[in-house]
C-alpha cells in the first residue's frame, strides 16, 4: 500500500511498510525525529506558541506577552523565489505588533548561505516598505539564524548584527540579524555544565532520546510543550514522510561526495543519482550548484538542461 501525503503544497509518497519500519525503529531505540530536521523545526515553531514566544522574547528582548497576544503567521505571504529544497517557504516567518520575525534553522554551512538568508530578509523588508504608509511606520524586521555548525561568536554563543556606519553608530533600527551557535550550546550540554533557560530551549532541538528530552523538560511549561510535540510528530505519517525524504536526500548527497572523491567526480555523481532515484535530480542539482559546480557540469552529471538548471538558481 502506498500513502500519498499532501500538505502545504507538498506531495509525498511512502509505503505503509516503510512508514512502519521508520516508526518502529525509532521506538525500539527510544528516539524521536529531532528538530534538526527542517520539517520538525518548522512544526515546533508553528505548533508550540509558548515555546516560540519565550525563545523569541529572550533572543530579541521583545515582550513575551506581545509575542503571544499579537502573533500572526506570515509564511504564506512571503514565499521564497529561489527555493533551495522541496519547494518550501522560509523556515518560520511571523509578525507581532511592531515587528516581523524570521527564524531560520541552518543545518549546515555552505557557500551562499548568508547571501540566501540576506536575500530573503531583503525581500521581506522591501515588501514592507511598499506597503507601509511611511518609513517611520514600518515594523522592525529581525532574522534569527540558529546555526547547527561551528561559527565564531562571543562567549554567550549569541551575536547580533545591526545596520551601522563606519564609526559604529547604528544607522537604522528597522532591521537586525541574530546568530545562535547551537553546536557550542550542545557541547556545553554534553559536558554536563549548567544551562540557562534559553540554552535548554535551544539544545532540546538537537536531542533524539525520549528519556533525555523528558528529563530536560520536566517541570518546565515551554520545554514540555516541545517534548510533547516532538513525540506527536514522530508518530505522524506526514512528518515521517518528510523525514524519510530528507534522510534519503542526505544519503544521496553523501554518496555523491564520498564516491566522487574516491572514483572521480563524474562517476561519483552518476552513482549517487542512481542510488537516490531520478525524481531527486533537481534537489541534487541545487546542492551541486551550492557547492560550486559549474552549470555545464551539473547539466552533464544530472541530465537536466541549462534551462532547467537556470530555473533552480
């Protein structure tokens, strides 16, 4: 039996047997699908309002009450033009009175990541300018980048960027970017060091063991909200479908890179595509472009035309 799962403009196909295999294996290991997967991060941020409000408030210094009372999801209004993976919108985009918040979970570092996120931030700002009655009435736009890789940040593992002139004076308070070094926070957790409430709220995104999650969340309203949602999502057929697709894409990309190093680029990519199935050619092509392969070579390796490739960039 084949499950055809449709949601948010995305269609997935997964067999009942495969669905059961994934869920049963996770249960056997006492694990959940972690929020380091794109689909889980989005769901957590959308379905856990107290958690979203508390973390966003701590990171931006915006009132938690304002976050809860004036929240409005905006993802459907701002779809990314240059979609990098599976036709998705930005990770999380929402509005509260006087502010627009964009949460981006960056699972890995690649050339063009900052530019991609900057482009999206610019798109949101430009659209708000067009709609605002005046520049002064425009809400402040804040992008929160949660980086699941090592990056150079200060001792608190947080870094905030604002528009400044050459003397360091803030030119505009209408936009800002916040970076979180999730890897260093996870290291702190693994070493058994004491975590702040915000660090606990961030590190829970990386955990896979149910007992660890429950121990960390015990007695805390916001963390329990996340723990319960993670367990619910792990039993959701659509979530498992997305998880399986993303896992397969990662395996294909790893196969391409490993085999390419061992046997030559062209042979490695062809082998990776064969292992991953034809329908993933576009996803693979996008990631090859991100890794710096020229368009002519991506066409040769994937079988896609230059016009098809051009529509991906």
